[in-house]
């Protein structure tokens, strides 16, 4: 009997250790890095630019930036699905090479010290993440979309964002009148907006990196919300170099986000995502993702410090 008790006790202790270890692993895996951004000043009404991809004219939302030592205007994607601002090693190396600047990034370097600005808004860090990603840019082509990185929600911890897609401009300010604002959740630098669809209360991840899609959900809900019999649209996508298959179908649903009723015209599901990405979606409590397409004629204001937002 004593031996049996010891075996049961050891089994329970092992189970607890596995559970605690698994929780700590996923907590660390899905937790954003420390926010080391130094942000100075404010900026209002910066013109934004859309990047297109295949048949999608709203593939990515770009902000014009300048980095110290480079006079040419470059671009960074505004991605509310990224918890940190990152730079692309291949693109940055291409900038320095074309300008004849000395030095290069070591093969195994994963961080870079940089200063950049969006007009009067100045942003710097001693340890921006440096991804082995991106492509060579063309500084001599005035029409080129020379993308050198991604601006994430670490900036939104430092400034209130006003994204006015009616007028294709964006502002980052310190204070704003928050009359008529609604609550949202800001967890691990991810923006979860409350919504209602089919009379159900749901939470949607606002991910402007999926800019050109109305509503991304799992295949089961996709079947439920799509208009049966209508033609499907299939595209290839890219998530940090990983190929995805994106399937969209027409929809005709009213979706309420905050105090706004919006028309959901298309619903999408994606295959090719990793098991970790799928687990993140389930564990975070989100029921789907939305990009900027729903807000093309709207202005969305996000204050991540107070966790308040407004759509106008």
C-alpha cells in the first residue's frame, strides 16, 4: 500500500511539473520582448501608402520613414499583429551597400541599434530585432516601395494611434479626448476588440498585417458565414517567408465592433499556419482576425494604455 501511494504521489507530482513547465513555456513563447523603444514628440496626419499583392490592393499599410544617415525615404509596414518593431536584414544591408557605407551585419546578428523617424516622431532602440528577411531595395526608383521593416504594437504602448482610412493618414499622439470610447483588451501587446456576429459576442484580433481581408476565421465558421454556391477566391500568402493558402468567399453579414455596425462582405480561412500559431489563436481567446479592409471608410483610434478605442 505504501509503495502504491508513493507511485500515485510521484505520478501526480510529475503531472503538475509537466503542466507548470508547459504553462511557463507557452507563456514565454507568446510573451512579447521588453519594450525598449525611446519615443519622442508626436506626429499627425502622416500620409499612408497601400502595398498591393496579386489581386489584393490592400495587402499592407505602409508608413514613410527615414533612418539616421540615409536621406532617401523608406517604408515600414504598420502591423498591429506584431508585438515588436523589427527590421529586415536583407533590406537594410542593401541600403548601406547602395550608399557605399562601410560595414555589414554579421551572419548571425539578430539585433540592430537604430534611430528612425516618421516626420517629427523619433523612435530609437539599442536592440531592434533583426530578421533574416526582406529583399534588396532600389533607392534610384522614386516609385519603389522600399520596405525595411515592420512597426509593431510596442509603439502603440508609447503613443495613441489614430488611423484615418477615410483620408489615408495616420497620427501618433500623447493625449486625446476619449468621449464615446469603448473598452478593448490589450494582452501581450495584442489588440482584442469586442464584437457581435450572428447574435454572438466574440473577440477579434485586430491584425493590420492581414490588411486586405474582412474577417479571417477557422474553416468551420467560414462555412457558416459564407454565401453558399458563390465563387471562391484562392491566393498564396506569406508569413515571414512561410507560404500560406488563403481561401475567401463572399458573405453578407452585419458585424458590430464597439458601437459601430459594419457590413461583412467576405470571409476567409487560411491553411499552412504553424501549430504554434493555431495554439496561440485558441489560447488567446480570439474568435477570428480582422485587418484594415473593414475600416476603409472609417477612422479607428486606439489607446493601448487605457485600453479604449473608437471607430468613426
